[in-house]
């Protein structure tokens, strides 16, 4: 067994993602930083690698690789570009609602397209007036015959400007049982995306506004039952949102260490490397120590997810530890770089800006501490990892065998996915190719 709960298969996948990130992502960072806008073509290129389907069962064309594999994919992309790591994590977060609450018909319709990269999913919960208080939302859905009519507004939606399929939680009634979730395609009449606003970091990634103005959605697009919206929102946030964002922070943290040690080795002071100074070694030691602890907490939590074991607390703690430690290490890195770190020819200032973006989604550090405090008092609620264990557990039959890991593996033969026909006789379509053949990817297939 390799370190941090990974084995030969995971490490082979890690190298594939790392090679792709270096060859395809790194050369575009300068352009993304300069434009400060969403990078559509790179988002689609990454999606076509099949990595959005890391936790999608192979029966639906996914990788069936589990949450440890998902974590290392996000980490390796985020080590090069946190924006692209955030893009992948946001769409993988969008997968959760279908895996957990989708009907068999919905899974057969959407999961193959997501796994092949033809469909980028999102989840939209937060609203301007209620923020992170899910029960305070006011957007509505009203039943009208075979449809629901949606009205309202969502903000801070990851992949807002590249998403094809939005999972939207809105009000269908009163109280905690009055929330429901719907799948809304991006070309649906009455739906529109707000203008992208420039942000401090994660340049190349979009997290904007969605508007619904008498947006008519088929009743068949209801996820689960009416009243399941709160469960859709909470389970997605706990079981996918927190570990996904943990992985983004972990990738940033690794990049901070890599760049800072390189700077200290190359930078000369009076004929000697900066790294020879004792106070610099102390700061580097603190960064290294935080990173070791952060990595252990991140992979331990998702390892438990793959085992189908209770781990809500570990997921909360991993997000808390990784976000806070990445920010602390980025600040230490800025101290070491001093004035050199203030200029954009070095990436350390970008790491700090990007790290701040991971603080709030899926709960700030205070929220994680509040929930952990409730756990200490015996008042923990939710326990989503236990309630959905059967859907989270990685079955041995899903994994390729160890001896299947060659130096190069071609894609598996494509299989035509089942096509769902709506009540009006049409099939779902989105920009790109929604209903085309789904490719079942080997874990180890080279990027296309």
C-alpha cells in the first residue's frame, strides 16, 4: 500500500492527471489571470478526460474509481491551477445529487453524458438574502400540470457559465419539508445566467448568478420526491462539497510548498541560498508540517467514504484543517518572498488569493467548528455518510485489478447509453453532445 491510502492504481492515475495539468493547464494560466474570465475551452477539455465521472458507476460509463481517486484528481489539477481544480470539484459536486437521489431513468439519461464530458452539472442552492441558511431561501417551484414553473435567483453557483445541467433547490412548500430539487437544462426557456463578475482569485473559473423567470421544467426532472430538497442540498455539501474543497486547498498547499522551497533554493543572499538561513528553515518546516497533517486528514476522510463508514466529522475536520492550514502556509510563503511576492511574475500571490476562495463554500471554518462542537456534546445531526453508505461504498468489482495497470491503456470500447424520451416525445439535449455515445474510461487512459 502506498502512502495516504493510495495504491498503485491511484498513483498511476495521479501521474496521468499531473502530466495533463503540466502540459495542458499550466501554459494557459497567464491568459486566465489576464482575462479574469471563465475558460470555456479548457473546462471542456478537462471534462473530456472522464474525470468528472470519478464516482460514477462504470455501468453508467463512469470511472467507478471512488472518492480517494476523486480527491487526487482535484488535488493534482489544483496544484497547477486552483481555478481548474475548482471547476472539476464543482461539477463532481453536481454529480452527487443524481447519484444520491436520481431515479434510474435520470441516471441513465445524465450520468453517461457527465462521465464522457458532454455535460457539466452544477448545484444551485445559495440565494442573495439567505446566504448559507438553506431554509431561508425564497425561490419557488409551482406545479402546473406535467411541469413545474420556477421563479427566483441563485448566487455563487460553481460553473455557472459553463454548466449544462443545473441542480436547483427551491421552495415547493413551507418549512424544512418544503424544499425540492430539480434538474434544469441550460437551454430551458425562462432560464438565464447573469453577467460574470470579476473576483479576487480562481481566474478561469465561474461562480455566478442564475435567474429563473417562469422557467418551465418537466415534472420528470424532480430529484427524488417533493420535500427532498433539504436532503439533496445537505448531503451534496457534506459528502462531496467538503472533501472536494479540501482537495482544492490541498493542491494549493502543495503548490505553496513547491514554489517557496524553489524560491529559497534559488534566491541568493551574500553568496548563499536563502534556504541556509535558520529562520527560513523554520518557516519552511511549519509549512511542511501543516501539509503533512492536512494531507493525512484529507485522504483519511475520503478513504472512510470509499469504505462506506461513518465519517461526517472527519469530512468537516478535513475541510477545516486544509483550508486554515493552506491559508497560514500561503501567508508564511508571502512573508518569505517579501516584496518579490507582491508581483504577478511569481505565483505565490495567486496561491493566497485562490486559497481565500475555498474558505466559505460548504461552510466556513466557524461552521465546521460549530458542527464539531455539537459532535463533542453528543448532538451531531445529519450522519449523511451512514444514511447513504450503500451509494458511497466503493465495491471491489468497480476497481480494475492491480495487474491491469500497464504503461499505456487504450480507452475501453464505447457503449451506447440508454436514451430517455420525454412526455412530449423529445430527448434531452444541451450544447455539445448530450445524447452521444458514452465512453467507459480505464482509470489509466491517456488524456485525449
